[in-house]
C-alpha cells in the first residue's frame, strides 16, 4: 500500500511512503479510503478492520492506529467485512459493512445476505476517540455487497461493473462464437450469472464468465446478453451484432504498380480478396519462393537499378489456400543535369540537322548572342528563360555559310547556378 504527495502548484506526484499491509494482518486487503473533514487523518478499510493514519506524522507507518481487532481465524475472518469508506455531508465517515451468511460445499464464504453501514462519528479525532461503531444502519435489500455502498458511490473504480465482449463480429458458418463476460474484481466463486440470446435459438442461461454458440446459417444476427451487476444491484443488458458468412476457400487478386522517379523506382503491391475470408497472409517480396513477411500490407519496394522483381502472396482460411504472383518492372530515371551544344549544322533543307539545337536536361536557356567574323551581331535570342530541353538556337536565317562566334548563358534549375559558354558554330549550306 503506497501513499503519494501531490504538489498542487506543479502537478508533480511523488511517493511518500509504502506500507506492507500484509504485515498488519494476514487477511488484510485494502478496500476503502477516506480523509477526515480537516484532512489531517487518513482512514483505510482492510476487509476485516479499519486503520487510521496521521497525515502530518513523520512516518505514516508509526502513526498507525488499529480501530478494530481483526479476526485472524482462517475459518471465521471472512464473516464481517468493511468495504468502501465515504465522508458524508454530516461530517461523519461511513463504511459499507457486510456479513457472510452464504457458504459453498467446502465451507468457503460465497455471499452476503445482510448489509449495514458502520460509522466513524468523530473522524477529526486521533485514535480510538474517532468513535468507530459497527452496524449503525441496516439495509433491507437481501443482498448487499461490501465493496460499495448501495447506490455505488465511490465504487472502487468500477469494482463489480459488468463488461461483455465477443470473440469476433465476422466469422464463418460452423465457427464458434465466444461471448465473454467480466466483472471487475471478480473471480472463482463470484462468477456472474449470464443469459444470452443468439437470435437463432432460445436463450441460454450460463453460470460463469463465458458461453459459446455455433451458427448454422449465414446472415446478420443480433446478440443480447443480460448480466447481473452486483454493484448497482440490477441486471444490465448488452446488445451487439455479428455477421455470419457462408465461407469458401480464399481467392486473391494481386496488383503491382511502379512509380519511376529520378534515380529511384518505388514499387507498390496491393491485393483484393475475391473469395472467402482470409485468416492469414504471407508475402514473398524478393522472389525466392519463401513467404517470410507477415502482414495485411506489403512493404514498399525501392530500387535504384533497372530490373524486374517477382512478388508473391500466400493466404489461407479453414477451407483452403491460394497463392498469386505479379511482376514489378523498375526503370529508374537518369535525372543528372547536362547540356550539349553542337558546333555545326547544315542548312540544306534535307530534314537532317537543318537547325542549330541545344540538347540539355536540368538547364534553362537564359541568353544567346551570335556574331559573324567581323564582330557584327547577327542573332540575339534575348532573355528567353526556360526553353524546352531540346531548343532551337538558330536556323541560320539569311546568313551565308561560314564560322560564327556565340555567347550562350544557361541556368541550372536545381541550384540556380548560371553557366556562360563561348564557342564557334559552323553554318553549312
């Protein structure tokens, strides 16, 4: 049992002290806790006794006051229990109290048929002066459980609350549906009583936590479960729906897609189920025939070299299995930047090399000047900017055959770096 300090200014929680409650009594189990109205004392119920601690003591363990003498007899210690503690508006602390009157065949207690409230009349007083009195109020209900007060105030974080779950909402004809009930804090002799309606048969009354059922026909079914919830003292109903499929062997369709980008290709593999429900999937991602990767989705495949990869998918269910394959063709693009400026072109109208053209990737044309041998500018593209990769620089116009000088400016798209090229080009006719 641990006590913590909480700093309301910083929100920090720190351990103050831990106490071995088993050392106090062999049958001690912490249940309820309550502070006195002036916050100076802490009360803790331990099944068959109640302890008081001084919050301002140097050591909580050394300040322990035993308010009742616990029963350590292994055959009778269970007869009276203190449960949840609650500070009431009248400034007194009340404890849920129950006494054992139901036993199983081995003599172990399994139920309580009489319930009371115990009272701490003066909770601000230290030691026995606090005035713990047993059985000050008796309840008329036939079954009062010690874990909580009758209306479940401070019910120990849901102790006794009922929960229902099903093994699956989609399954095949012939498969077993398992309905699982749980009640927080219960085990063994405290198994709840559960009634289940499967909607294709009469309801089934189950003494315990679980029930199973097999549907013989496909369809959509409504499931209803009624469970006794001890904390609230009433039955609670749960409804759910399940789908029963007329299952068949699995059949898959596999799709392989490749996205080629600069220096890398990315392969995506996906599947569609066109047959029975699939229980298990395994992937062969490298084409070696070994289905080693388990999962609903295949991992993305990245390739920097051209090639073909074969991918396989294996699946099964209780009715059979299937294996499908597809191929990924990788063709990564060469996206490195380059430019090429020819030094001759033939203006003879034969359809071959009739124009002076720039071949480039990753460069844009910024400016071009062409001069004849006397330094006269005969061609000027001006500030063009961003012409297509294969761009016509000059068709020769009306100029005569001969050698011309040029100044060419290019701009690299990725870096913005400008390159100036000077050279000669020969015009032939």
